[in-house]
C-alpha cells in the first residue's frame, strides 16, 4: 500500500475529545497495528459523535468486521472492517477507506450534517 501522510495527522488526534456545542461531542481514537488483509493501512481507528447523555449517534471505525448486505454478491463470505454507523442502532455499513485525510473529511462532514439535522428539530 502506498504511503499515507494523513496517518500521522490521524495518530496525532488520538485521545482528543472535541466539544460540538449544545452538549454534543466528538471522540477520536487511532493507533498503529500490524498491517493485515483486514487492516492494510495499519491503523485501528474509532471516530464517534455523541449526544449530550453520552450515547453514540454516529461512528466510523474498523474495530470489528461487518457482513455486507445480501444485495452484494457473495455477501455471506465477505467481511469488511472499515465501516460507519449512521445512527445509534446501525450495525454498520461499509466505508471505503481511501486515506486518513479523506476519512477525517468524510467523518467531520457527516458530523456537520447530523448536527445540522439535530438543530432543526
């Protein structure tokens, strides 16, 4: 896999908790692991948005495998680790990891979208 300069940025953000206003907050975790077929970029990550009472309402991570939906060919045999949880009860949908900077951009764009919806209520 090609070098990803954004990995250092992601690693530097490990442990950060970022206030999003009105009690909402983001937690960022990222650390190096040995590259494997499931985690070829060698980074375990968990990026989450939480509501004021602490419940996760959005997340991007690769901490566990998810089964692809049945509409995907060979779904019963393929597992993916990079995925997102779109709401509190979402079991996860695949996320195509391109590089660490894109991961951060996608996550924070989704945080902005979710918080915009919450504030309209």
